[in-house]
């Protein structure tokens, strides 16, 4: 899918397992005890570094539109939760 979208193969992949927090191990930002627990869902990212400052994001699910922005001007609108904001927060 990456190749058909961007015309090349990814240079590397990154996988982040999903998790939920249940009562336990540490204190979250609301002051409650939590313990992370892995779940089956995960995020898999295929990456090709480029020499420009442009970030191009595409989701394998067609319900989520492609997104592009400049790395020098990251702006996250907290009033509009969009799929690409999860990536931008980590970036």
C-alpha cells in the first residue's frame, strides 16, 4: 500500500502496541493509580525519510483522509480530534 501511495518501499517500520490503563502501578494526570496493559490493537507505521520538511501521512483505512503539513509548522487543533493528530503529537 505504501508503494502504491508514495511510489517507493518504506525504509523501516515502527510498531507501537495499544494499551489500556487499569488500577495499579503509577499515578496518571488526574491523580488516579493506573497500570498499563497491552491489547491486541496496535499502530504500525511505514516510514521513508525525505530531505524536505514536508510530512505526508496516509492511513490504510479509506475513512481517514491523507494529511500533509510542514514539519516547521506543526499545529494541532485540540477542538477537532483527527486521526493524524496522534502522529503529530509524537512527532
